[in-house]
């Protein structure tokens, strides 16, 4: 004997239409249906929903706390730098005769230019701090051990690229402070063994600082480093989703026989 189905809630029941009465569709409901249809159309041809579910819906170990958000915060800082950098590049002129004037124009004349440039300037320092804290959390929590050694190496390269992006961007306003600070930094690089002198010549674009130096720093800052960062961040996130995250070192893991053992 089959039990009758439970009645539908009132909100889901369709009222019977009168003869000759057309069904009224609210504009908001129509917009929602159009959005859902568009997403379904794209997903049917790309199958992106499977990858998105695999990346976003995964198991999280016990004891996860706010220290685990440092990686996401670093990613958000990078995206903020990328967006603000694009807007700054629309007005910046990477030439020795117009670089300083274009930076002054962005700050004083462009609508919200001072705000965007301030976000980019201070966001650079924030990103460096967040990446260093994220690396420290990974080290002290032992998350660099097997099988996550490759992800640790990628993280070290990301840290170096973050330093490089901050260093190359410091010269772009081309004022007295940024100019002489970059001269000191490049000369320090030149004292390194073997590759030091070649690295200094590469960064300067020759034996002396000049127009080639500024354009080279601009190309490294805008094209080379962000491209490398984006590619390595993608690989880093893939390995995080593939291997998962580790529990804090102060928690004990439970073995198959019900006993507790120290986490390795």
C-alpha cells in the first residue's frame, strides 16, 4: 500500500489559471531563469562545474583555524595588485622624461588615482608580509613534508617572485628616492657569486642606469613576473586541492585500531 505524497507548500503550488488568462512572469524570476539557462548552456559545453566542485568542495582537517587563511589572503592581495596595476598602466608612461610626471598626474589629476595608486603601493607591502606569514605557517606546521615537497618548492619560487615584483615596481615612479634605492639594490645583486655581475648588467640593460633600465624594470614588473606568478599560483592551488591540507601539529591522529598516535 503506497502512502499518499505530502502536499506541496503553498508557495510552490501553482494557482489554476482562469480561462483566457495568461500566466504572469515576474521580471526578477525571468532574469533568474535566463541566468540559470546561460550557466547551464556554458557548463554543458565546457563541463566546468565538475572541476569547480573538485576544487571548492573538499575535506578540511580538524583544527583548521585562521592561520589557514593566509594563503587565500595572499591570493587576494595578488589579485588586488593585478587589478590596480592595470588601471595604473593606462596612465603611466615608462620613459625617463615622463615617468615622474605621469605618476604625479595619476596622483593629483586622475579620478580616484590617488586611491588606486595608494592601494597598489601599500598592497605591495601587504602582499610581501602575507606571503612571508603563509610560508612561516607552512614551515612551523610541517606542511612541507611528504607528499607536499613540490608545493613547498613552488611556494619558495612564489616568494622570490613576490620580492622581485616589489623590487622592480619601486623604480617606476622614477623619483630621487626610488632611483638611488634601485641603484643600491642592483649593486648589491652585483656582489653575488658567479651570476651577480651578469644579473646586474641584465637589470640595468647595460653598464649604466638609463632609459633602458626603466623600460626593462617596467617589462619585468608588468609582464614577466605577473605571468610567472599566475602560472605558479595555478599549479600551487591544484596541488593544494589534490593533496589536501595538513592538520595542526598539536593534534593527534586516530589510527585504524582506535588508538591515538602522534601526528607526523
